């Protein structure tokens, strides 16, 4: 009973804190945290079987979040490069080349949103 109350309290806290409420990456991060925390509670009470179930779900969400964050990071890196290129060309008066680079940056930045 104590583990159910603790697990429910943890889930309510995470929901109240807004973890995972924004986008897919945040959703996976929040779900990974929630299941890991609930599993931890069960593990501390000696319920290895329930711990294992929550750890498996947490692992799935953690891997999904890891992948999404890596993809977003790669796009933002490309956006920075494109913006640097746009800045360089704009300062040289090359509006057409700067515009092309800025457009590329916008596309990469948009790709970081889930």
C-alpha cells in the first residue's frame, strides 16, 4: 500500500511539475523519469518483479528521448553553421547567398521541434 501511495505521489508531482507536457522529447523524458522513480520505490521495498517492469518501460522512453535529443542537436548544429554563413554573406552585401543560408537555418531550426 505504501508503494502505491508513493508511486501515485510521484506521478502527481511529475504531472504537476509539467514534466513531459510540451513535446514528444519532453514526453519521453518525463515518462522515463516517472517509471524509473516508481520502479525505484518498488525496488526499495524488495519488489524486483515490479521494478523490472517499470525499468523496461523507462528504458524504452529514455532511448526514444535520447534519439530525439540527438537529432534535434544535429539540426541545431547545422542551423548555427547556416546562420554563420548567412551573417558572413550579409556583411559582404550578398543578399541572395545570405538569404539562401538563412532559409536553410530556418528549416534546421524547425526540424528541432517534435
